[in-house]
């Protein structure tokens, strides 16, 4: 390793994390000098201490697991329904898609937050309404991307495969799914992000456990460190979910790079 | 995160078959093509109307469409509906306006004149933009109370980052060949900025604005449901608290229609403003 490349790596790290570190330092400084009032703003040190404390007594872990499992069930249900439906709409039933497409666009336009009242009405305030809510918001990006992915498959590839005598099922698994995989993955990533995104208000409106409940409860009881800690956990989890799906796409869709060359 | 609730228009845009030999045929066909995109919606609305009578759904929880329309008519007749629409529109427009005024000049200045500083700040801005604004709701209420200020702050914050980040992206990714070409033809700094950088970055800025508007609308409703005494979000929330079921659906449909109208307006403005931009076709 030469000095030059060392210098470059250092520069990269500086550019990537410098501003974030600086932000945290300024935050800490503002808190310890009393510039930011303690009654409203918790300092990073206090947040870390609170995080440690809640991690030890297990309450943070319990609430996170509950939140993640709700998001997971809604998301998986949406994947099971929306991906095959999107494939069918994009691939096989073109005229059916022309009729149902605008309806789906119309339904997708509904503000999920306004629909929350309807969901509470129909499904009550139990677990099911939260999972249904997450299911509803995750469907749209999946459906859109799955149908777009199928539409963008190179027709030459399909003709070629068919002329070599490939059956319908093999056509799907060997041609259609691999070539629409990058669309599918961006749909999955968006849907997972949306699922976790909408989970928080769902838990704020009617729940007795979970991260959304944790922060709204902290606000009501005026527990500032707890409020900031919960918010931080939600933010970090959201970013981790996003990166996880990006990573997964890179690992699974290895043929995409070759296409770019 | 702004993709919530918006399925792109491409879902309905399949290929149009090339048949119809004479003009009359073509006219019928094109009429059919245009109406075709409404069949699904009409069928859905019809089903909604008759389902309670057929016993498919419980009319108490999903009232037939006619009941909802009747309630909407009542609200429109006594003028209450327009009060809610106006106060919602006012909030979203003020919040969005503040975000645009703050984000676009700041983004252009930052990325146009301080590229190194922009590279340094970019990761932080992206992380701030990725923060779930819902998670910040309790904080906003803590800092700004439950009045008008908190709602505007929420709308401002949530639409600020898409606009800012897309503005920075647009200015940073102007094709360098365009700038070099302009410079080699003797264009001055100001000329390059106004004639090359801004038009080249405008499509990206507009994408950011569109995302910001979508997000602003989403959070408007959320903010109004938490605390307000007027607005469409309040209409839904209040109806839900009083268990006045048709009115919940009036509010939900009103929000959807207002949101769609908003989107259509923005698309129309984009068409006028960005007439020089090449259409990008996916298929």
C-alpha cells in the first residue's frame, strides 16, 4: 500500500463519515454547554447511556422484536400476493391489465394514513389491523415493480428460448424471473422500507407494545432520553433494512454487472 | 420513502393495438381505448354500491356508495366541505412553499459553488432525509406544541429533504461536456450557470419537488389527524371518533381525489416547464 492510496482511503472515509461525526460532536457540545436545553434535547451521551440501560433490562429488545415481526408478516403477505399478481398483469393478461391497471393506480393513491381509520373500523385495534395496514402499503411498490420488470424483459430472449423448445414454466424460471430480478429487488427494498415506515404510525395510533408505542408513550410521560433513544433505534433500523436489501440484491443479482459491461 | 401510495401511471399504459382501417373505426376504437381505462374503476364503484344489498359486505361498516355521496352532498351544501379542503390546501401549500424556498436556492448554492463541502455534507443530508418523519412526530410536538406551527414544521421537514437532495444531485450531475462546450464557446460564469447548469438540473429538481409534494400531502393528513380543528385529516379522524361511518369514507375519498388533482396539476406544470427535456421511455 503506497502513501497515495492510504491518503485516498483516508479521504474517502473523511468524506463518507466526516459530516455525520461532526454533527454528533456539535450536538454533544451544544448539550454540554447548555446551549440546547436539557428539558428538550437529550445529548448523545445520555442517549447511549439510556440505550445501554434499556438493552440490559430487555425492554428495548422485546419492543423491537414485536415491531419487526409485525412489519415482517405484513411484508411477507404482500410479497406472496403482489409479486405473482404483478407478473400476471405485466406478462400474460395485457388487456386485463389495461382494465384493472387504472383501478390499481386509483387504489394506490389512497392516503394510507387516512385509510387507517377504515382499517380500525374493519379489523379492530388488534394485531390484525396493523398487519393489514402494512400489507396494504407494501403491495403497491411490489406490484408496480413486478409488472414493470416483466414488461421490460427483452422479447428477443423469450422468442429465442421458445424457438429452442422451452416450456412455459422453464421460461418463467430461466428467462422472465432472472431478467426482471433487479426490478423485483427494488420493489422488495421499497416495500420493506415502506412497511417499516408505516409501522410506526400504526403503532402510535393503537398499540401497547412496539417501537412506535415506545416513543409516543415516552412523549406522553415526558421521558426525553427514552424518546430520543426510541427515535434513534427506529432511524437506525430503517437504514439497516435499506442497506440489507441493497446488499441482498448485490449478492443475488450477480448477472446484472455482466450486463452493464 | 416517497413511493408510498403512488403507483406510476405506467401500469395502465400497455401497447395499443394497431387496427381500424378507416376513420370511423379508428374513432370508435380510440374512444374505446380512452374509456377502457375507466372500466375497472367503474366496475369497482358499482360493486361497492351493490355489495351491501347482495350481502357480500356489512353495510354498516362499508356503506354503499350512494350513502357516501349523499353525505358528501350534505357537507358540500352547507359549505363545511370547502372549509376543510381550504384549510388542508393552505397548510400543504405554505409548508411546501417554505420547503421550496429553503431547499432549492440552498441546494443550488451549495452544490454549484462549494462542491467539496457538498461532498462532505451529502452523507449527513441523506441520512437526515432517511429519518422516518413519523418517528419525529413526538419530538415536533414537544418542540412546537400542538398548534399550527407543529403541522407546518412537520410538512416543511418532510418535504425539505427530497427537494434538497434532488437539487444537489441534479447540479452535481450536470454533464461536464455541456459545461466545457459552453466554456470553449466563451460563455462567462453567470451565463454557464443560467443557461447550462440550471436547465440541465431542472428535471432532477422537479423530480425532487414532486416527491416532496407527495410526502407533504401524506404528512399533512397525518398531522391533521393528530391535532387539528379543520382539514380533511381532521374530518376523517373526527368522524372515526364519533363513529359516523359514511363521513369517514367521504374524507378518505376526498383526500384521494384532492391528492390526484394535485399530482395532475404538478404533472401539467412539469410538461410546460420542461418542454425541452427528452422523454425517457422504459419499455
